[in-house]
């Protein structure tokens, strides 16, 4: 066994260990520890990715002396390793981008608790990515939920507390449904290990036994994870949670937390049930309908919004809708498009949150649209970054969003009865996206007279000030361009990774 | 019956006092126990008015009920849809349950090779007489590792929410809460203190027993830790913070739970690492049934117990006072 194969286990344990360690350290030390942990795990994940891509074979790592199904195990393929690398990168940039806001908005004595939450969140995300066992997934879903809640409410004011309560209730509902689904599945198959469940489910499906409970358990799990990742009718926790929490929390929540659940859902589809059975069960059609509804309704709510952070949050609802629409197509091409959109949305949404905070910094900390007029001139880098993010979300070529829209459209063309709906929804949603994003871009590049600037106390900020945020913005822009310009190798990687899933 | 003792001396004996107490002429607690009734919770007019105003403001300005058709429609539809949804969920779940394999049937899918190995080889492979402990702390130790960190994260979240830091003035400040910690409870309740003095040491010993013998019989870190935590809470209620803070403060909690979790993580990463790389772990399993047996399970149980006890106590303190 190569030493590299230990890295996934080590990265989970390292972040798990860093959580309690941060609670005994001071705020400053905990910050550096957190940055170090994320970077080390990112580097280790790169090594794992290279290893898996070269050997072209997924490997299983036994957690302990007992082989699965008796013990626990984790499983690493290309897709898992790529997600680990990518999540670490995004998390690192989000943490960098929000350094100033964290120091301002969080009480000094609670700084270290924030890093406890971030470390535990990273640990749970890694475990969700790597796990090959449904119950392990559930345990780490719990950690994920609780730490996300802590991230929302650490900036303590009325809005965040309400948002955290709402998030907690909705999210626990989702966890409960997921647990029920797992219980049903365990009762029917007698296994918790994904590969064994898949064998048993295939047997049951072939024999035509237990069709109703199987369908219901699939439905419960999909609904649970859809609630947790804010699919359209369950999105009501999202705008407040993203709109009022501290910057790095909002960025991490929108780009990583919901994506972790979606990735778990992909694993459940492919590794627990088998995608053929999922497609036959028509659950995907339900996801398709709600995905399309989310694409449209999320954008419409975003157009009505008068607060830039909440607008970006509502845009997340629309983008989550895209991802579920891709699943709903029921083809591998659709799922690959969705996975690409997971990556693209994670890179772009965190960019938008950080850039928007750069714009509000120079507008008297107001998030109202009126006050943002001309902000693109006062903070040039943030203006450029916001424009890049907006263009990417709208789907202009060169940026990452274009590729995922292209993939969705291609996948839609292949599916016979959903082609028209997919294309129409994509077109409408693109126009709606353009309406609210271009409206914002035009507003931040509308010059304001000098006397208003003076009167309202607007300031001008250079990229040199707040260096970490500028660095994060530049990295995000580069990441977006990379995803948009050289998408082919990444898509090939996804295709190979998805093939390894089966 | 003639009395051997003179009356004054007799009045000091135990039998006289018991007799008096039985007759009900004298209550030994009267005058000794603080019998001030608990203060009822009362709000002054100002806070009521302020709360009403804030509520009104919430509805008028933040939700803007009058001009917000979305919320108006939502409020109307909410009740109907919640009932419909519950009915739908109930029917669906009942339908699914009625189709599940019959409970207790020997040919059920859950009675497969996994359960068989746990039951048949559990003792030899883990050294734990209690198979459940062997399962959660050895076979599926990764899940339990996550589970104990769930408790830790939950405590940290409660600390974020409820811990009072800094020098806020007024009703939410640390000083106010410290001074008024016991407004609504009698001080130094003699009955409670006497009972606590008798009961708390056995509770602790029982909790420690449950933890230490978790691999031999029913019990383990989670249940034993909960018992110890309950003992701590009882002790705190009887004797107040001044006494408990001599040995258990927030710093103690953070350090002990860090040490316990770190120890857990280190032990388990050692066994994960050796297990996955097919190395000998070199940890003896001992003779089943002895206290010092079953490899790492005893240490893990102690770690889990420490975390659980600290978590219970910290939850209680956070909800009561917000700092300790």
C-alpha cells in the first residue's frame, strides 16, 4: 500500500483534531492553525488526486483492523479527491477574504470558537466526500449541520440569530428525513456499506420485492438532502443565513456546505441505489420539476431584492435549481453537468460574496443598492471581480458559468422528453440572471457626483489595503478563468471519476 | 412508665425529638430552613410595553405585513398545507412500514453475516464482553469518533450562543447575571443539601463504574458520562457556583475535553493506521471479563465519559448563568 493512500484518512483526522485544539488556543493562534490545516489538507489531497488519476483505480481504506462491512471504510476515487482539493482551495480563499470582517464582527473571546467550527466543518465535508458507509455519512452530516449553525450565529444580532434558528429547524428536518431513509434501507438490505446495499438493492429490484419502501426511502433521502441544500420550495432559510452572517461564513455556506450535501446525494444515487434504478423510480422527475421551479423563482426573488448580499443569496437558490435540474435529466451527461456546476457555482458564488463585501466597504458598509452607486470606481479590484462573477453567473463565454450552461444544454438535447423544457428553462433563467446581475454591474459603474461621495462619507480603497481580501479576489478571478477556459481536462476527470463510482 | 431522666435532660434526647416530630408539635426544619417563597416572575410595565412595541415593529417594518402579499398569502395557506403535508407524510410512512420485513423474523435481511460475526466473534476479536461496546468502539469506531465530536461541536455552539463575554451593562451583562443567579431559588436549601451530600458521592461512583465496566456489562462512556454530569448538576444546585468553581471551571472543561478528544483521536488514528496498513497493533486484548482487557476500549470509554459529563454540565451552566 502506497503511503499516499493514507492521506485521505490523515486529512479527516487532522481537521478533526484541529477542532478541539482550537478551543484551547487563543484567537490569533487558532487562525494560523486553521490556515495551516486547510493548506496541508489541500496539499495532501492534491497528492491523492495525482495518485488516483495515475493509477486510474479507486481504492478503499479500512478504518481499523476489521474490513467492511464489519468495520468502517473510506473510498477514494478521482471525483472524491478532486472535490477534496477544490473544497480546501475554496475554503482557504473564503477564510482569507473574510479576515477583516471576522475580526470586526466577532467578539474577541469567541474568535477561537469560530475556528473550531470551521475545522469541524472541513472535517465533516471531507468525511462526507470520502465515506463509503451511509451511517458514517449521517454522523458527519450532524457535525456539518451544527457547525454551519454556529458559523451563522457567531455574528450576534437579531437577524443572524433568527436565521440560525430557521436554518437549524429546516436542516434538522432534512437530517431526520435522511435518517429515516437510511433506516428503511437498512431494514430492507441489512447493510450500511454503500457497495453492499447496492448489491442487495439490485437483487430486490430485479426480484420486484419491497418496491414501495425502496421508493420511499429513496424519496426520503432525496427530500432530506434537498432541504439541506436549499432546493426551491425549501429555500426559506437561505437568504437570511447568507445575507446577514459574517462574510467568510456566508461564502463558505453558499459554496461548500450545500455542495457537500449535493455530493452526498450523487453518491447515494450512484453508489447506493445505482443510477438506473433511480432513473426508473421517477424520483428524478420530481427533482427536475423543482429544479426548474427553483431556477425561475430564485431569479425572480433576486430581481425584487434591494440588498446586494440577499440578492446573491437568492441567486444561489437559482443555481441550486440548475444542479438539481441536471440530476433530473436522468443521464450521466446531466449529472456531469451538475457536478461541473457544483464546482463552478462554488468558485463564483464565493467570489461574488467577497467582491460584494469589497464594494460595501467603500460605501459606508451599506448593502443597499442605492449606496453602491459608483462603488466600482472606488474599489477597482472588487468592481472587476464582481463583474467577472456576474458575467460567469449569466453565462458569458470565457467564464466558468458558460461551460456549465453549455453542458446542461448538451445534456438536455440528449434527453428525449425533457429537451424542450430544459432549453426553455435555461433561456428564461439566463435572461433573468442577466437582469439582476447586469443591473448591479451597471449600478456599480454609474459615476456619482463628488459632493454626494463626500456627503455620504464614501471612501476610496486601493487593492493594497486589505491585502488578504485582494489576494483572495485575484485567486478567485483566476480560478474562474481557468474553469472557463480549460474545462475539457476537468470534464474528462469528472467523467472518469463518475465511471469509478459504479 | 416512669421516667428515669429529669425532664430537661429528656428534652435533649433523640427519642423525645422523634416523638415530638411524630406528633407534629415541633418541626425541626422550621426556622432552620430558609422558607422564603420563590419570587414570582414579574415584569414591569415598561418591558411589556417595549416588547409589544418591538413585536409590532417586527411585523410592520421588517416583515411589512400590510404591503407584503407574499407573507399574507403564506400565512393563510400555512395551516392548511401543514395539515395536508402531515397527513401525506403519515400515510406514506405507514404505507412503507406496512411493507417492511416483519419484525423479529429470522429470515429478515438484517440477520446477515454482519450481525453474525459481531455476535459470534465479537468476544474474541475485540475482547469486550459487552458486544455493543465492542461494536461501537472497535468495529465501527470511526462513527463513534464522529459522534463524540458531535457533542463537542454542540457545546461550542451553545457557548457561542449563550456565553456572556465582555462587560456588557444591564440585564444581559455578566455582573448582573452573576449577582442575581439565585433570585428565583431559595439559598442553601437544607433538604436539598443534605440529600445531595448523601447522594452525590454514590452517583459519581456509579457513573465511574458504568464507564469503567462499559466493556464488561451494559454501560459505557455515553451513559456513564451522563450519570456523572447529572451528579455535577445536582451538586451545583445544592451548593452553588462558589463550591463547584473550585474544581470545575470553563478552563477545566476546555482542557479536559481537549485532552479526552485528542487522546481518543490519537488512539484511534493509531489503530486505523495500523489496521489499514496491515500492521500488528501490538495492543493486548487481555482476558475477557477483566477490567484491564479489550485493548483500547477502556481508554476510549473514559475519554467519551469525560466529554459527555463536561458537555452535560456545560449545557446546564450555559442555560442557567451564561458563564462559569
